[in-house]
């Protein structure tokens, strides 16, 4: 059966944090000619929903089951251990590549994974929650939720690769290179067997970065501001038919300032941030075009299906004015911490994120954003194209959910959802196939009810009606106010009908409770950024040796929010020796312990603001042990200390502010730094020229007073 040409090759393209209106064929002025062409050749869907977070959507996409039912009710970093939030997909929910593999398909994943717990995201694994263990034959991409687009921490199959070998090229280009190569290799070796390729772009998650020529294309393109941009997209959407012509545009989010109220310098930065986003998206579209051209050029007798979607709606994570670092927003960094250079936005210097006003425009015409279960967080464009699709250029209004993708692909491949996989009994699929919409415009009938939950926000969608809450972190869930919308008449959720139809609302709330209970949603919790900090971490000590693979941030020592020390044991230091003993981070933040020009120095970078302390010239000579420490204060400042076994006294200095959450991006490594060095005092990798035995990083949690812990957590939960 494997050589049956009716079993299509399948290419699923997953964008990240892309709003409903961001593609040209859904109303945007951002240039996406490849995707627009596919839309003209195939189908656009106007009522396709996903979860409002990446890990849950990816789990639902790949398993065909509801996210909580497979332990992925939130992103893996926020996993709590409760049954619906384990952060680990069980073997009873085999993923699509494994189901396809047993029917003769080859499968490859290229790009973002984000389904491995942090503890299992380092070079040493364990690998049982990496893509190959879940059925993919080939993986090239990144395990984390986001990466620097020009300096990604990349994995091929089960091993990290040296990103320096790729010459600073954009990650979208690298994953397309590898996907095209794998498809060509597959067709050469197994010409009669179909393949499933998942292209999971880092675009357009922050940081928004693109090659210079793409950035230049958008200079001045958004001078009209986000209010006008939203209105223009809304009118184009009505003309195109991707929203009903009588759709009402909701009032603007009151937290977003009017464009004209911004100061000139604020508008300049806001424009550049959106220019970088647009360039990032157009570049990804061009890379997708390059992949499809390569597939076509190699030829095949087999049909190909292409599916394009986003993992959630656009975000408001950049705040009212945008940010040059999400860590600055995450940590409530003091104003002016990051030095602004508008010409560097999008180039790779910053971890930039656009203002919420642009996120609202991206989600046109819907309310709210990623992380919420209003339509702005859950509605995604969906395009299907290729030989299996007989309708060309049509817009389909079938209501569908991300769990429907897997059963649709299985149906086209002629595969029944397996009852057992590799000897493990399987839970049933929760989605339904919508393959019938490819052939004609006959409606499938309304989809079965679908629940939503993330971070305590709840929603129930049934028979065209939707009940929904917006949960404020820290408040009692019983105090949440349920809203009610008739989405058939009011797709943008503008008119709350809860007072007019209390019985309908009660019915949907009861239905939500039933579905939540069946899908392991309880217990409810906010499960937000406060979980990035743990008062009593399970692990407090990590040992590094020279030559180890650099450890990515997700699996690196959890120094954020804790006192910590770095102890280095080495052969006696001699006068000629110089280089890095231990470094964690990159040019935008981290710590480095190094010798240069005869001085031993410990430096801390907090969003490019570098504070360092050094021993006197030559005081380190002959040392066999060096210790650096960071000791936090309650006022967000810290003291850094440097000592050796030979120094008469330690050297100390004060740092006015350090991040408490996600202290650094980049990697942790012993005996060298990476190409983008933590501090500008040296050029990476600056390897140490002497002999290091080991470096030990240890965090020293302090049991805080109940009042201090409560205040800290409330600050973190102010999301």
C-alpha cells in the first residue's frame, strides 16, 4: 500500500505568535506572496481555533487530543505536576509521526519543538521526550520556546550542533535548508513511500529579527500607527470575506495608548519594532517559498498537501510601548535599563517585542491576545492547498479546532486511528476530520463542543455560542465573571449577552465543568510567570568541565531569583594564561568569570548594563581555586564577590539591579564563552589557555519571610 499515489505527502507549516490578520490573504499589508498564492490555489478557513499557548497547541496538533488530556494544559515551563499539567505527553497519546510511521510514512520535524521539560532539554537528555522518541525520523531545530534568530541553540536528531558552523545565518533559512535536504534524501532512498514534514518556524515569536534587506523594505511602512493599521485591516477583511461583512470592530483595549498620544521618540521605536516583525514574517514566507520550489523541482508522482496555521494569537507581551527585551518586561526592569538604538532593532542586538497596539492590530477584528481564551488568543488563519484540495480560492466557514488536523491527515493517508501503538492502548482522538471540506462546500454541521482553559481563563464553545472568562491572577476563581457571546451573529465578541440569556450561560458553564473534569483541567490555577521562580528548587548544584556541549538556557543552572556561586578548580594559574573560566548568557545578559590583561574579573550583565569586580593585578597567579558569588538583596540590587585561594581578601561591589526571572538567554559553558560574549571586555569565544578541572555552579536558596515571599509572588503574578 505504501506506493499508492493517493496517500499524499504532507507538509504542515506552523507559525508562532502570528495573529489572524497578519497574512496578506487575511487582510494584512505585510507581504506574504507564497502563502497568498497557496490561499488562491486552495482553501482559507475563517473559524479555526487553537489553544492560546504554543506547547498546548503543538501537543493537540500532533496527538489529535485535547491538551489537558495529554498533560499539556500549559507550556512545559509552567508544568505543575497536576494530571493535566505534567508537561509530558503520555504514551497513551501517540503522536502523528508515530501513527504515520507504522503505516509506511517517513516523518521529519524542522524548527521549534517546545514539548520537552526544561530538565530534559540539555545536551545529555534524557531523550525520551525529544522528537525522535515521539516518532520523527529526523529532527533539526530547537527544543526551547524561542531562540535568538541568528544565534539559535540548534539540535540535529539527539545532539546539539555548533551554531558557529552556520555563519550567523537566520534560523528560518537553516531549517528550510535541512527540510529540503531531508525531503530530497527521502525521495532518493524511498521513492514509493510518502512523508510527513512539519516546518515549525521560530517566526514570528520574539525576538523579531530579519536580514537587513528585509528590514529596509519596511522602513516607514507603519508611520500611520496601530489605530489606523487596525482599521485598514478590518476593512480589507470585510472585503475579502474572511470575516462577515456585518462584523463589528470591538473598542480598542483601554490599556493601549492612542498612537497620536505617543511622543516622537516613542513612535519611532514603536515603528521600528513593527517593521522588524513584518520583515521577520516576510522573510519566513520567502523561505517557505524556497522550500516549496525545491519540493516541486525534485518532482514526484505523489500528491502533496500543505497546511499553514499559527500556534496562537498575537501577543501583548511587549506592553504599551514595546520592549527591546522581554526579560525587561518580565522583570519590571527600571526605565532606561536598556539603551535604545532604533537602527539596531531587528538586527540581532536586542530580544525585541512590539507594543501591544500592534498585537491588537494583528488580531483584528478580535479582542485580547495570546494567553487568553477570548477569540484574539485562539483564532488562527488556516490554509490548506495542494492536489487533495479541489476547491480553489474559496473561504470555508466550518468551525474547527487544532485537534482536527491529525484526524484529517490520517483520513487522507487512509489510516484508521490506531487502538494500540507499540503495545500501548491509546485514548481516542478528540478531533474530527474536515477533509470533506476539500472537495465541496457542503457544511459539515457544527463541531462538537470545545472547552478552552489556560492560566485560569476559561471558555466553552458550543452551537455557535461561547461562554468565556478573563481570570485575574491571584483572585478566587469563584469571582470570575462569565461573559456570553453568540459568535454566529457577533464573531468579534463585542456584545455580552449573559444578562439576556442566563439559562444559556448556565448551560455552557455546566458543559465546561463536564468537559474540564473529563479532560483533567482541574485543579484550576493561574500557572503563569510566577512559576518561573521556585523558592525550593529540586536541584541546586551543577558541574561543568571544559569540552562539554554548551548548555542552553532552559537546562542551565536556575540562578534566577537566588543567591549563587561559581567555584572553579584548576591547575595553578600562570602569568600567560587568559580566557574564560565560566560564562552563562550572551551579550544581553549573564555572568562571566575570566582572566584578561593579568586580572581575574567577575562580571555581571543585566540587559547590557555591565558591573564587574576584579582582584588586584597578578593576585590570581598560582591560584588553584576561584570563587565568584552573587548575593541578592530585597531591593532588587545584589552584591557580587570574587575570591581565590591565594587572595588576601575578596573583592566586592554592588549591582543596582539584577533580573529575578529568566536571568539570561544564550548558553552556559566552561572554559570559553560563545561568539556573542557576555561582556564587551573580550571577543568570544576567548577560551582559557590554562587547564581547568571543573566549574561548579550552586544556587543558595534563602527561606524568605512569609511577607517577602507573598510580596514577591504578587509582583510576579501582575501579568
